[in-house]
């Protein structure tokens, strides 16, 4: 019994280290969100920090409201991509835990 508990603790520590490494990698990963067929794009990190915004010159002739809408859409696209990437990566890690169906991890 004591050996099983020790093995379980080692497995938990290993899983925690793997989870931390995966979270760091996801936080540093970059995704590109786009709007207007790529006329406006946003580069965002896994921490939802916007690193870069690119606006095609063709959009600059549009009204302020159109440009604001395109920028908001590009940011929203990037946020969805970050969330999907994070969800897929974490579900891959959790699959080895044999958790019951519907169990939600705290991340």
C-alpha cells in the first residue's frame, strides 16, 4: 500500500510539471486573428496580450466605424483561436488521467 501511494505521488508530481510546462508554452504561443479577408490582423499571445496589429492601407479609406468593427472582429477571432488552442492542448494532457466524463479541470 505504501509503495502504491509513493508511485501515485510521483505520478502526480510528474503530471504537475508537465501541466506547468504546457501552460508556459501555451502562454508564449502566438496566434493570428483576422477580419475583412485579412485586411486587419492581430497577433495575440496565449495570455491574450496583443503584440501586433496590422491594418492594410486599403482599409484606411473606410469610415472610423468600419475600421473599429474590423479591429474588434480581428481581436475576437484571435481570442477564439487562443481559447481553442488552449482547450485542445489541455484536453490532451488530461486524457491520460482517466477522469470521469464531464469532469472539468480548473483551467
